[in-house]
C-alpha cells in the first residue's frame, strides 16, 4: 500500500509509470485508485471504560449507529471541482518544516529561509492556514499497547451517497480509525484501521452484517507492516517557480534501473 501525490495534469503519465512496472515485473499486481485529500481522525476515549481502565468494543452498538448516523462530511471526503495550485515557494517551505516539526516557531523558519518574520507570518496566516494547506498535526498513539494491535487499509464500497456519508461520519470519533480518504468519482472510502488482533474478526463480522443488510456493497483490506513503512516530507525540491516538476522520463529510467538491479541480485 502506497500513497503518492501527483501534480494535476500528470495523471496519464503516472498511469504509464504503473503500466511499465507491471510490464517489467509480470508477477507484480498493481491496483490503484485516485483519491481526494485524507481526513485524519483524532484518538478519542469514546470506547474506553474508565471504571475498568480498559478499551471496550461494542460492535453491535456501532452497527446500529452506522445505519442511523447523521452528520456533515468534511470537505476532504468530497470530490473537488479541481485541484488549483494555491501555494508558492515560501508556503511549500513552511509546510516542509511543519511536517518535520509541527511545534517549530515561525521565527526559526524565517531564519532558515533568510526572510523577515513578517513575511513568513503573512504566508502562514493568509496562505497556509486560510487556504487550508495545514489543518492540524496527526498524532499516532499506541493506545492498544499490550493488545497485539495491527494496522490495516480497508476499501469500502457503497451503492449510494447517503450510506457512504453515514459510514464515514460514524468513524470520525472511533478509536480504531486513523485516517480516511474518498476514492475520486466513486462512492468508496479508504480507511486506515488500527485494531487489537483479536478484534479484527469481530469487526469483519460486523461489516458482513452491513453487507447482508444492503447498507455496504463490499469491502477489501490489506495488512500494513508498519516496520517497513516510510514517509517523506512534501517534495519541496521539485517545486520551481509556482508549480511542480514531474520528471516522467527520469522516473521511468530509474524504475528500469532498479528492477534490473533487483533481478540481477536475485
């Protein structure tokens, strides 16, 4: 499972890259989906029992809640009309530093960039915050420590927008969901699920009930190995002027070189 940010207008080039990957490695099965932005979910104590000081998992209660939930979807889970380029170079550099350390002071960023504090503050308030380039930090808490937790990526498919919205809203304050994203142009939802291993079967049983009830069309999931997970900051090196550089030819050459080296070493 991997998530990539592709500049607007380069979708066909990226699809060509994936096709080349399958051509070079026939055993590689690539399935990809275009997604909207991702919505982070904060850890809550909604399913924590203070009396016993233990996490509880009332799946039957959640099953009923899902089918009757009301709420408004955040903009991150709606198809945008387009993806306009709102950032300039200073905005990108601010975002890069916030990704590395969300508690960094603006005066520290100003010193790094060699510009005035007033200039950084203007960009931060009027671009980064106003245009929602930065919402809030994502805190990954190991709140199921001792319960043998695993991380999964689920893709849920719905027949209508109403059920999609109900399901998504029901996860906004659930401790087992970490982040969500909508498959662009489809009534499908990506969810990163974090659960104690023994609870996975009960979660699957609950999902099966939703399928039988006609609320959920289908779903699939993969296990995420966090020990092999990597994440980069925003690729600021590829931002020139007021736009992104997508070096398609270079990426294809790198792909061919990497696959060749891997096969020769095998």
